[in-house]
């Protein structure tokens, strides 16, 4: 049982590998209770898990708010790649995107904070 629905274990393991959560991509880890202490997730792992849930549900629209904020350099790149390679429409709301990454978006709309 995952997300209140039954998904094949193979599908769950595949998605965990796709998002870079390979340390959780085994049957023992699927039964692990996550939380504080030894089983706490980092900010990047939490964001990857959220993306894994979305991929598992096979949605066509990804709406993310500040998915890249507060991540270390490695996690930033990994989460950005997941967002960029999402097989559907993505609306990504960010306050700060590194310029090299911003160039990879199809379209960037910069909003003036005083326009309202």
C-alpha cells in the first residue's frame, strides 16, 4: 500500500531509482518508518520523494513552489533535472534560480514585486 493505493513493488522501486533515492529502492526500506533520528530525510530527499510520488501517480502537470530553495549543490542539480525532465507540463515557482539553470527553462516569467 502506497499513497492509499496499491502499486506494484517494482514500479515503486523503479521510481525511487529514477529520482535518485536508491538507498530506499529495496523492499526492506519500503517498510521503514521515516521521521526523526536515523530515519530522517534531508531537504533534498524530501523533495525527491515528493517528485517520486507524483511520477508514481503518472500525472501530466507538475506545479512546484520553491522546490530548489535551501538545497545543497548536488541536490539542487538533481531536483532541477527531475523537474526539467518531467514528462508533462511544469509550472515552477522560484524566487532564486541560478542563472545557468534558468537558461534551461523553455520560458521564464519574471514578476516585479511591485506590479500589484
